[in-house]
C-alpha cells in the first residue's frame, strides 16, 4: 500500500473542505448567495425574507425573495472577459438610460428606467447595476425593492455590491 506524506493529505483535506463548503469562494466563482451573510442583505433591504440559488448556463444567480417568495433582488456572477459594463447596460435597449458609476470594481454602470406615460412608468428606477472586476462580473438587479437613481436605496445597493466585491 502506498502512503502519502502528511502535508499532501492536509492540503487535500483543505481543498476538499473549501470545495464542499465554499469557504474560500469569492465573487469570481461563488454562489452569489454566500458572498455576504443574509443578515447583511436584510439590513440593507428589510423586505427581503429569503433566498434561493439558481444557475443560468455558466452564470450563478441568487434570488433574494420578499414575503411572497417573489424575487425582490437578484445577484448574478460570472465571467465576461470581453464586454464593458456600459456596453452590457446599453444592451437593455431604449427603455433605459446608462450611467457610469465610479468606485466599484474596475468599472461599473447602471441602467435607469426611462419614463413612459403610455404604460404608467414614472422612470428613474435602477433596473440593473453591472460591475466588472478583471474578467468577472457582478450584476445586481432590484425588482421589488425601491432603488431610485438619487435615493437612499441606491447607496444601499452600492454598499452591498462593495461588500460582495470584497469577497
């Protein structure tokens, strides 16, 4: 029988533990549901009561749910080596205005909804905040929580994103 040296076994054990628990995960590889504690998300947005993790292709997605188990905020992570944050937000179409954001990751942009009286849309709500860090991205999309372009919800969203990027 072949015996492995103790350091090799310890390294294998540590790698296995981090793979199982996600303790060494960061925004580049992690389930976005573990980037910050649930209590941190709820402190920013008290309407959030739960979460569920789902993957979409190569991207990992976390839906933070409201009291009706409807996604109130989604957070997505993945690789995007080619696109700029602005280009990703411009892909949403004419219903949104793109604003560059400084101080988050390598580059960041957000899509702000335009008003449309025909559909009773007031506009000014943040639809998505897209952040690039290296060849990875972090996307936060508030849906059933109020995040306005110049309101306190935007500062909470940016602070939450900063905490997620710190992982």
